[in-house]
């Protein structure tokens, strides 16, 4: 059998946050104050450069996903906990990324297919549900033309990045997270390359669930933590509880098991389907911020 396979060194390179930060700096499209840190001294210098009214910041490992592999900080000096955490990541990866903490307004995933030759193809835009800690909680898998138009600048930069990624030698599924955030003056700003995920992302998997929709329906794919009482409830009772907490014009399809082997699972995925974006927004808000 003969087939094309990626060099794992290329996969590692384009999935590193150092790669996305490098593109941001080259194209001047990044978050002000972002810095690559290769030592605790680098971190302290990055803190010294922050504006006086910036109190919160975050250090992210070179590799991580869904809000993992990062540590929040406050003030103008790193805590002992953060120093120890950073030392381990630097020993493993050689570098980490420092960023000022900003107020997230909205976040989307660009789902792209990168060919070996030719132009990358945008397969879809998946607005993301993210909780207060930055952890991924689901994706809207239908996107109206107005929303796509509102993210056109991010799409342009994302496809530009996809071309660079193709030229490095990567091909296959690519997810690029873009975010709108509020700066210190209250203005809404765009960060087009929040994360580059050279792999099959949750948003990409969510696009496949569109086959379950009827014409005119909209849907969001949610990752829900079950409360202890819900875990103990029988399967049919949990389904009734979930249905009773949905707006009248919505339905749901469970996309993961409630039990694996002899253990009840505490985290499930559910496709919520409705006739309007407004009804989905209500469900997304209640289930991702509880």
C-alpha cells in the first residue's frame, strides 16, 4: 500500500503557538503585548512592557487546546506557582507565549481543507461556544451569510495563513480560531489567528452533523457537563430532563453515550436543532455558562 503521509515535524511546527505568533508579528495582525518567552526573565520583561492599567495576563504553552495548557496571572510579577509551571513547559518545548488577558466578545472557527497543490478551501465557519475560562463548550454548525460577512477579514487572513501552511508542507484539515475582543478603551478588535489547529478539530467534526438537519433548520453542537443528579438518572429520564429545558421550537439528538462499560459518563455531546438562531442562543447561554 502506498499513500501520502505528513512529516510529523511539519505537523508539530504548524500546530505550535510559536508558528501562529510568528505570522501575527510578520503581518502585524496580532494582539498588542504578545511575546514569546524562553525564560522567566523574558516573562518579567514582557510584564514590564504592559500598560499600567493591564492587571490580568496569561502564559500559554507552545502546545495546547480547548483552554488547556495555560496559566492566568495578575500584577507585575509571576507567582511561584507560575514560575514552576513555566519552567516545566520551557524544559519540554523551549518556549511559551505571553499575552495580556482581554475580554472576549465572539469567537469562530474557520474550517479549511489544505491541498497539496492548489488553493485552500473554506469548508465552513463555526461560531464557538466558550466559557469564562476560555474552555471550548461547543460549535454552531450553521452560519448565515450575514455572520460570514462580519468575519470576512478573518477569513481573508485565515486563508492567507493556510497558503503559508501549505507551502511549509502540511496538507489536510485545518482549523483556525479567530476572536473579537474588547480593548482597554472599549473598542472591538479582531484577532484573526488566535489559534492554528492543523488537525481535525471539533468544529470540523460538527460540520459533518449538518447531514442530520432538515431544510431551514439551524443547529449547535454542545459539549455538556452532566450534574451529579443527572448522571444517576436513567437514560430516559435524562432525555426527558434535557428536552424539558429546551425552548418549544427546538429538538435534540444525543451524539455520545451516557454510559461506557460500567461507568456513567459525566460529559456528553448533544446536537440541538431549531428553527431560529434566537432559540439556539438561549440554549447555548444556559448550557455553556452553568
